[in-house]
C-alpha cells in the first residue's frame, strides 16, 4: 500500500492518455557527465592541494609563535652582546 510513497487510488498521466514529455534539462548526456566528472576531479585535486598548503602554513605559524613565546618567557629574547676582542697596542 505504501511501497512507492503514493496512495493506491491515484491515476497516473499515462493512464489518462495524456502525453508525458521528458524534461530535456534532466536527460542523461554522456558528454556532460564526462565533463562534470573531470571538472569535479580537478576541483577536488585543487581543494586537496590548497588544504595541504594551508596545513603547512598553519604548522609554520604555530612553530614560530611557540618559539616566540618560549624565547619571551625564558629571557632569551635578546641575547647578551658578545664583547669583541681588541688588538693590543704595539
């Protein structure tokens, strides 16, 4: 009774003798299907490369931020200047 989601007492357009036309915008087109498959594949590849690059840049930024905080709190922000050796007078 509820197998296809329609009540059993409905009459379809074909049973009434009306001509049912297929919608040309939703018809299967192998060339468009192939083109869309290639386009989706290229878009997914581009998205994957962008995600890898974003993760790489995020990792670099985290390392730099961590090093900056550690050097700030450990007192190594500015190292002491190394005294230069001077030549003795002759």
